[in-house]
């Protein structure tokens, strides 16, 4: 680090002049990037101009690229040439990144959309990108809006927190568009110098793994806190910080200000609470932050990894399950706000969730006494007052969130549309950036366990609506899927008219949990799974109203609830399982083979343009066929007896024993599952196929030999 620091100091004058010229035009923007008062301005800040989309083009040897895709969990660096918005560097380190998210994508059979790292000084310690030593490209896992991380960092900047810079990014691999990503300045040497000055390398940076609760443990080496960069001291200063934090007298500061930049912690805690970010120190995971200790042993909290903010994650511990979809309308709910139907159509008991969480106790899934950085600090009256001040500033930020989300959605929409590897459909994107009526409108994904499967039969938890005039916002419940308002009106498998074929964003049993697409890997076999969080807009506006009520402010009226994109008028306000008026539009499509129902554990069948699509592995397994997948060509090959069927993702031409067949709807990737037309598959294997519109059932039976 010291070699790089010396090099940067020699270049400081040139870089400072460059950045003055390049970022002067963004003053006043809510996400304007400027160095901290004690830090050093860097030329690379111009790359992170607010509301900009840059291109990152990676050129990598074919064998190296295949090696990365074959062994993503190794996170092995490969040497590449990279063009970052016109600046070209050679011999740059390129690798996958992540932990649970990385494992989840690696377990998928139909996606290689990893997050990546670019380490510009990996092989040449003097090489940087305009002063930047490392950046990451995040894949927006679990975030159909592509905005959660971007907005959370922006909100932190609005209250004066020093956080990583962000920029929307189109990633190209060997000349081909790979995906639309969020580029983030890594918390590394250049970040530390930008924020803490030229002598930042005399301090030490620690990263956090899960359960980094900062509880004092006699003799502990605090294994979940891992050295990242800087001057090592065998965790001496870190242990002293943890000791002093835990030794704070009840309601008194003690010596905490000698070992902690208290405001950095209060801002981090406040933003997590206000914006519903519980995949953090405020939740049961106890991670996603870094600690930088300067040469004097005084630590600063640095926020990190915000893709599950705005209720993208719901804790697995007590008190914060968020099975209900806060702020969404449910058929049959009462006019009084905050009521929700259970599986029997009765009102669910209220419980704390990310919408209703009290600002006085800013944790979910973990007791505040288990997280001393929150519990001990907020017991000090002066710190509690400052914390509430930051909460108020963030509420002010949220008062403009509707226009901000709408504006950013307009900016990125064409890039999301063009993204060839995105985890989500455009309908999911649109429903995430609008105030929707789907049953999963605000639901976060379930936290806690390894495979992340939601507990069955859990009830929805509606928000405590502060404005009675905004009645009708309540969650669907009882472990049911309310079709999420995405029913395809008027088109059915047989071509006849029907009420609609409900294509749910949430799997059966997920309750109000939006967009749960099951565990990663073949048919949910491995990994933690990809979950699409509910509507960003719906959560943000309901949280704003709740916070305004908590603070005694005038409550901003909620927008009128409108059907989600693609829904019928009947299905737009998704009902509960107990609703007697439930129509066929809300029914899950059933597929039977020779009278036996096929089990689709992690992705229900969907009606797409009049054809029922089903997960490829499930249908071929039920048919007794062997199926293989070619990642390079995106080709599916299935063999049963003497019959071979081949299909290519996105192609309307398929083959049965080499004979071309034209498909009405091609095989495609939806919700991270490869979906194929069940009629073509069944008929290709010599079966008769019938569609019952009223029952929403596809029946396939073996043809009787003549």
C-alpha cells in the first residue's frame, strides 16, 4: 500500500486539477461525489458523475473466461484489458466477487450473471484508473429495480456520510453486451485516501462476515472481522475499540469518542432503519459494513452492499418476517387501513416489519441488546438526539423519492430492456418502480436459513397505516400466492378466451413475499436462491408515511392503488386464499401427465402469449427424458428413447429428431428459470395435449397406438 501511496502523492497535483475541472458541474446533486474534508480529491470521481451510464469493456482470453465461468467460487483473478468509458488499461485483474450471492448464481443452471471485481493494480502496483485501484460491478441480485443500492448510497451522501461512489454501468465481455450493472468504488486504498487523506495507509481496514455483532468476548480474536488493507496490528486497536464500546456505562459516553467516529455509526444505523436495510448490522446477519481504524485507533463505520435495501430482505429471526406485503391492496380487505386477509379470509394480527419498524428500536430479527453499536450508543441522550436528526434528514430525502425513482427508472429503462442476462422480466422491473397493487408489493425476501424457502402458512404483516384516508393498503397472507396482479388477460393455451392465466411473481406458499423464484440450481437443488424483492416504490412511500406519523409530521397521502403491469382489472388487486370471489385468473396453472400432476417446486407454470411455459428440468424429469444444457449456445437438448428434442433460448425454431418445428413462443429465461412450452414438448414426445381454461389445467396423455 505504501508504494501506491507514494505514487499517488507524486501525482496529486495533476489529479486534483483534473477533478476540479471534471466534477464541478454536479454541485448540488443529491449524489454528487466529493472527497471528505480531510481526504484527497481524485480524478476518478469524474467517472461517478450522478445519473450517468458508463461503458466498461473487458477483453479477456477465451480460456481465461471459460475458467472463470467453470470455477466462479474460486474468485481467481485473470489478466484482462479494460476500457472504462474511454480510458484503456492493460494487465488488469478481473474476477468474480461475492459470497452468498455468488454461490447462488453459481448453483443456477441457466445464468452466469456474476458480480465482478476490476483490480487495476493487481499486477502493476503503480497502475490505477485515474487514481482508482479497484471497483466492483454488482449484478443487482434480488433487486428488479436496479436502484436499491444506488439510492441507499445516495441517501447516505445526502446526510453527509462518506460512502463509496456509484455509477450505472453497461458491462461488455469481448465486445458483446453482458449486462447492466451497478459500478461501485471499492473500499480499498484509493477510497481510504480519498476520504481519510494521504496517510490513510497508517491505519487499518477490516471487513465483516456474518455475525459481526461487535459483542465483547474475553480472549476472542473476532474471526468474523477480517483484515483487508493498511497497517496490521494483530487486531490490537480493533479489540480495544470493541472493549470500550461494550464498557460504555448505561446512558453515558464513557471513552467511546476516543475509539469511534460516533456520527459515522449513527448515520449508518439511521439509514438502515429508515430505508429498511436489514441485510446489515441492524438485522440478524450482522454484516455489510467495514471498519477503518486510523493510526490513533479511532474507528469509522463504512457502509457496504446495499442491494437488499428498501425491504429487499426480511430477517429470519424474531420480530421481522415481513410475510405480508406492506402497502398493497388485497381483495376483500376492510376500508380501515392495516387489515389483511389470512388464508381463511380473516384479519391478520399486526406485527413489526420494515414499514412499521420503530425508529426508537432500529433493529429487526435481532434484539437491540445484542448489537452494542446500536444499543449502547442510542442509550446516550446526546447520541439519540443526533440519530433522530439524521432520521429526520432521511425522511426529508424520502419526501422526494417518488419523483427520484420515476426519473431514474426513465434513465435506466432502455438499458434494463437491452440487458441480455438480467434476472428479472421487464414487468417485474416496471412493478418495482411503480406504486403497485400486487400482493408482493413491499414484501422482502426471507432471511436466515440456507435455502431461504419461506415457512409455509405464515401470516401477512400489514403496515400500521398512519393515514386512515389511505385505507386499503394491506398484505396478502396465509402462505398464498395472490397472483401478484400479473394475470394474462384473455389468452389461454388453447387459444380461447378466459379470465386470465395468473402468472404469479411469488411461488405458492410465499405469502406476501414478492418474486420468490426458489432455490438456486436445478429445480431448487442448491444454493440460497434468487428472490425478487417487492415494489421499491410501494415500500418507500409507505415507509415515508409511517415515519412521518412517528415523528408527528404531516403525512404524505399515498398514491391511488393501480393494477400492476399486465394485470386484468379483476386480478390487479390480488386477493387472499379465503376470498370467495377468487377468479380463475388467480389460479395456479396445473399440468398433468397421464393423469398425474407435475410438481413445480420453485417456479409455477406461466401463460406467455397464449402458451403455457414450464420449468425445463421439471417437465423433462416428469416425462422421463434426459436433458442437457449448453451454456455457450444456450441450447437445450432432451432425449427420451429414440426421440431427441432441441431448443435454443429465444429461438422460435426447435427440432424433433432433426426436423424443424416453428414455435409460437420460444424457450426463454424467466425468473432465472429456463421455461419451455409444454404443448410442444408433450406433442414432440407423442402425447395428446388438452387445455381446460376454467380449471387452468394442461392435460397430456400418451397417444394410443393404432
